[in-house]
C-alpha cells in the first residue's frame, strides 16, 4: 500500500524524465527495427506494369480532357474580343457569353477579366452577376499583368490558394491585345475540389488516384477532409497536410518496383504505408503550370504469400507496440508538456506586461515538484511586477525590457513638459474628509492620466494635487509638441463633459502649463535609489507657465497655457488660436 500514489504527492523531474525517455526509446526503436528487418527480408512482387500504364494513361487523358477545353475556350473568347465581336465591358452580352462558357465547361469554377489598372471583373459558377475586385485584391494579378506581353498563347500560373473560393486554384490566362497594347487579361479558374471529384471517380477499391504539383504540392485526391477542402491559409497545401497516409508518405521510402523497366513513360516505386505495401505509378505532365503536374495512382500491392504473412505479422507486432508507445507518450507527454506550455504563456504575458493574466492552474496541481514550485514563484513574480508597474511608467518599463543597456542613460532630448494643477484644492480638502479628498483626486487623475498616455506621454510624478508629464522620451517623438497640445485639449474637453455630473460638483478647476525645449532625461539619483525623470530650464519654464495661470479665467473648468516660444514654434502651423497673451515676470504665456 505504501507504493501507491497519494493525493498531493510530488515526484521530481529527475525521476520522471529518465523513465519516460527509456519507455519512449524501447517503444519506438524496437518496432522500427523489427519491422524494418522483416520488410527488408524480401522484395515485393511488382504490380503488372501494363495495368499501371493504363491507369496513369487514363488519369492523364482525363486531366487533359478537363484542361484542354479551357485553353480552347479562352483562346476563342480572346479572338472574339480582339476582333471587336465581343466587348468584356458590355455587362449584358459578355456576361451571357461567360455564363455559356461556364455552363459548357463544368470543370471551370469561374472566369475573370483583369484590366490594365489591376482591377478585375469576375464571374463564379453558381453565383449570379459579376463581381468587381479592386487592384491586387486577388493573388497573382500583379504577376499576370507583368507577364502579359510574354506570349499570345494561354499561360498557366503556378497553383495558388484562394481564400475567396476557399480552395486550390489552377489558373490559365491569355492576354487581350488591342491597338498594339494589352487591353486586358482573360483568366479562368479550376478548383482542386472540382479536380478531386474527377479523381475520386477513378479511385475505387485498392486504387487511389492523385494529382500533385512540383511533386509535393497537393492539387487533387479523393476523400478530402472538410478541413483540407476549405483552407484558411494562402499557403499551398503540401503532401504533409494530407489526412491520407497514402499521400502523405509517398516519398518517405522509395523501393524499386519489379518490372519497372517495362514501363515506357511511367515511373514507380513501392513503400510500406501503415504496414500495407503500396505501389505508386506516376507521370509528369507539362503545359498546365510552370512546373510539371504529377498524375499518378497508388495501388495496394498483392505480394507473395510469404511476404503477405510477414507483413501482416510485422504490422500487428508494430501496431501493438506502437499503440503502447503512443498511449504512454500521450499520457506522460501531456503531463510534462502542458506545464511547459503554461510557462511559455506566462512568460509571454510577463513580457507583454499583462501581469494580471498570469495563471498556472495545471502547474500548481502538478505532481512534479519543480513544476509546482515554478508555478508558485512565477505567480509571486507576476504579483510583484503588477505592483511595481504602478510606480513605473509603462513606456519606460517596456524600454527597459527591450533595450536595457541604453534605456535609462542620461542624455539631452528635445521634449515637451506638461504641468497640471488643481487650483484651490487645499480649500476643497478643508471642507471634505480625507477619504473624500483622496477619492476626488484619484477620480480626476483617472480621467486625465489615460489621456496623457494615449497621446504618447509619460507621467513623471504626481505633485500632490497635480502632476508632471512629458513627451519625447524615453522614445524619440518628432511630434512631441503636437501630442502634448492634443492631450491638453482632450483633457479640457473631457473635463467639460463631466463637469455637469453630480459627482464632479465642487471639483477645483485645472491649470495646464506647457513648454517645449531641451532637457536632461534619464536615471538621476544615487546607486540603489534612482528615478527616471528630467531636469532643466524646460521643466522650470513649464511649471512657471502653469503657475502663471493662477486666477486667470476663473469661469473655465480647465485653462491651458503655453510659453510664447512654444506657441511660435507650433501655433500658426497647428491652427491654434491664442485667446490671450500674458506676461508673468520674465515669461510670456499664450492662453488657448
């Protein structure tokens, strides 16, 4: 009883990993060695080469019978347009002609006309009316226009995936010439779904037909799964994306086919797929894409009696061991991998400063001591960083993470400094409780703080009933003046909107002072206790501007002023109206 697992009992990773690796090695290597030995002990008898040639001939003829009529249709339509017997801009006659082309060519999924400006009008099977597409809305439009003058014959592009049609597309096109230039490009589409229907008709019993492009790109094969039939990416699917092992593993192992020398234009090999030997016969066909299409069939091979029994025994033995290995790998792998995934997710959230979203529930319940301890430490770290983040500007924290070597080095920067102060807050505090005063301060800061940060500003410090913010650091901002002005004006607009609400009643008005100029920005202080801030005449001037607004325009909930120097730099270009100019001591202040 003592050996049984108990709830909450933890095991070290040093115990689990060796046992897991040993299990995986035994489970994976033994069946591979045994199966390889048995399979290599005898050569498979070849399928009859005549049957293979006939099957591939039939598939090739079927494919040509599907695609050659499209070439003829496009050439005929091009000739009619160039002879002015048909106008592709005629919405009635041309659409009627297109509907006839599509109806007479069921393998064609649609037809389109690309204009020289890159726009496109296209028609889809089963969908009434034309569809107008803006320039470059569909793949290969730019390439088609660039290659339009290379030939007067039908030219097939490389197969591509259309997210509009949700399928792989074979795309022939032909240039339309008028008056010595390119008047447009007539193009058509043949979907992999349509070709797969014809391929499925040739696949029956032990025969599986397929069409590949460039030997590893999927075009058509039977029994496509719903996910394969409706792609969600423009990446052309490869054989590795197939749900059929017969297609997916076609090139994994290539053994010579007996009697293959009798085949004239067909290549072939055989390979064991899931314990069953399959013979592959295929042929390259040119003229329908830049690289050859590969048409072929896979046939379950009828081998000699000894080989059949040997393959059966090897397959059964391999399946049993493989099943055990898969079950063990899945159970143990999931238990080990899940915490690793959670760690990656947690670290990503830490990197993105999403401290409140760090959660490691599976690791916290893990039987592996290291996982459980790591979950506890990561959660504590996230909590500590979340608290620390309230005291450090977000921009600075991100820069420290991305470029810690130069993020806080003191340097002179052109900046814009903003001082905000609540005028008369001391009197307000005397008539309210401490909690009421603090709540009102936090409410006002809750309004203006996000506005400053949304405009790219950094809140440097809170000065009791006010704050200091700046633009232009830690990241360079060429438009730091404009950002600060926009932030100040939005603060006035928001405060004006809430000033009529009952909770805001009695709140002291805000003074906002702005000044732009050079300042020293970086870590200032002594080792072990520093503050990322800025100092200099620019800071002092911004504060003097804010203080110089005291008592001015008491009827306004927010008064904004900037130095005359800053107004001269941005005011006329930004369309700012100076309502009043004040002189306070040596400073000239422009009131907006």
